[in-house]
C-alpha cells in the first residue's frame, strides 16, 4: 500500500501532511530496501522459513 506506483496510503499521507510525494518516497525508501533484502534472503535460503516451521510440527 505504500510502494509506488500504486501507493494509495502514501498518497493519502502526502495529502494529509501536505508534503510532496518525492519527500515521502525518500523517507520510505530505506524500509523498502530492507524489505527487499529480507525477501531475497528468504528466496535464496528457504530453510530460514522451513526449518523453524518444522519445529512446531
């Protein structure tokens, strides 16, 4: 909901706070990079998810 190009929540936040979209995207970008790094780690090393899940089985 915050990622461009859709970014419905990001658009609403910019309207309420009366800030430019560019400024809001700059603030969100570090979190997006962190999410992409975690996603890549989970894709490359699926055992990070499957091994702890097996502990509860």
